[in-house]
C-alpha cells in the first residue's frame, strides 16, 4: 500500500510539473504532432462511418453534415 501511494504521488507530481511548466512557459512541449494525428484519424474514421451509412441508406443526408 505504501508503494502504491508513493507511485501515485510521484505520478501526480510529474503531471503537475508538466502542466505547470506548460502553463507558465506557454509552450506545447512536443505533443502537437500527436494531437494532430489523433484529430485527423478521428475525422477520417467519422467520415468513413458516415459515408458507409449513407451508402447503406440508413442515415439521412442532413444528419451527415456534422462538424468535428
């Protein structure tokens, strides 16, 4: 139990340090490419699902024009 508390406290300290450094410096610290990749992947997957549903005729045209 003591080890678990130490690990959780260390993880919280690292997360607080990262977000504090990011907040006070205004830097992104290297995660922009990962965020962009995930956002583009989600957009492509959403487009694929909507297109397949339209071709099957199960989704009306107006409902497919959602913004991500």
